C-alpha cells in the first residue's frame, strides 16, 4: 500500500512539474512573439517619409517595402486593431478618415 501511495505521489509531482514546464514554455514563446512584433514594427520607421501628412515622397523606398514585407500578418493586424480601439479607451472621439 505504501508503495502505491509513493508512486501516486511521484506521478502527481511529475504531472505538476510537466504542467509548469508547459506553462513556462508558452509564456516564453508569447514574450518572444511580442518582442519580435515590436522589432518588426520598429523597422517600419523607414517608411515614415512616405506616410506623414505633407510628405513629398510619394513612392515607398525598397527599404520600406522590405520592412513591410517582413512584418508578420498577425503582428500588423493586431497592431491596427489595437490602434483602432485607442480613441474609445482614451475617451476621445472616434476617428473618421476620408478616403
């Protein structure tokens, strides 16, 4: 009977340890993905001369196009979704842009 209890105890401890390792792995991947997205967005700074109001340059450079191509789809979509929610979260009127 003591042997069975010991095995159950060790199995439970192993299961808890495995669960903790899985959670740590997922958190590490999430942090790396966030950092990667941040770096991808920072690299888009080379596109600023083509995006600011009153810009004289009308065609993006190859550096800008390369930086945009390097941004993962999920990163860009998440960023745009968050940016669209900011006005309501900051209690400012929603933005309506003319096309």
